[in-house]
């Protein structure tokens, strides 16, 4: 399994608070069958430049890898990326440096009080004009309890990947939205969105079992094929 959305790097955002927590989160992911995990710490354009963010991410990753190497701890393969909070500031910068390493794919979180014309236009530009493969983070959250797709439907017509959180297969607040995404053929990638070991823990193994039970091996195969399409030879 590939986890396309996680906050496992230590001390860089509201995810793993330290290296010890990060290692335990990674060991849990490994026990669940995850072989590749995309580290996607939050990026806010109004808080840091891309260079500042990349430096902080590199330092966090290097400290983690030094620790697991020294201790001889086996963890899933980590690929570096970001969860980019989309904002007006994003329209003025080149975001290619925030793509998942060695790919053109970028994980974008939309505002929750949105979805108006300028955002649609800018997401379109990112996808088409700048030739980036947009991954829409936890798309089911924009639907929420209302189960109303009217605001998000236009985005589903764009050439982008839809990432669903593993927890949303279990959380009753999002089950209906997840079902509709499957009915629309728009569940492309799964992420744990894990932040810690308590309130936001990885349940990606349960999500995959529920997909197999409710939607069949065909959907699992499509999700795996999307992972390979994006990551290529980086998939273990």
C-alpha cells in the first residue's frame, strides 16, 4: 500500500511532535502493510517561502533518517512532498518545488469556505498551464455533513486525482460522501492523513479492507495503478 497523505515528519507541523513519535507512527504504518509513505507536511504560502519550507522539511527528514539508521529500525520508504494550503498567495509563486519528489504531482488542500470561480481557474492553470498533476487532498471533507456536491462537482471535471482519507471510510460523517465519490469513479488515491498515535492515527489498512468489501478488487486495482502512474519506479 502507498499512503499518499501523512504528517509523519517530526517537529515541522501539527503532526509528529518528535522523532520517537514519528518512528512509532511509521512502524504502525509498516505493520498495516504500507510500503511507501508520502510525507506531506503543511505548507502555507503566507507563513514561509518555499525555500524556507524545503529547508525545514529536509532538516526534519534528515534527523529522522539518522535516528532510524543508527537504531537499525525498519520503516516504509518515505517520499517527500507537501500538503499545500491553497490561497491567493499561491497564485504568484512557482509551486513545482512542492511536488512529491521526482514527480509532477502536488497535493493541494482547498479552503473550506470557498469554492468560487477564481479558485477553479487557478487550479485549472496549475494543472494545465504549469503541467502539474493536482491531487485534491481529502476531497470528502469539502462535502461534509451536507453531502452536497454542488460546490465541488466542477473540480471533479478537471484532470486531477482525488485523494480520500482512510478515516472517512469509518467516520459516519463522511461515509455517504465517500460512497458518492466511488459512484462517480473519483476515488483515485488513499491517504491516512495521520498526525499522531491517538486522535489522528493511521487506519489505512481498515480502509483498504472496506474498499475491497464494499467496492471490490477492481477499485483496489485502480487505486494501485494510480499510485504506480504517479510514482513510477519509486513504488517498492
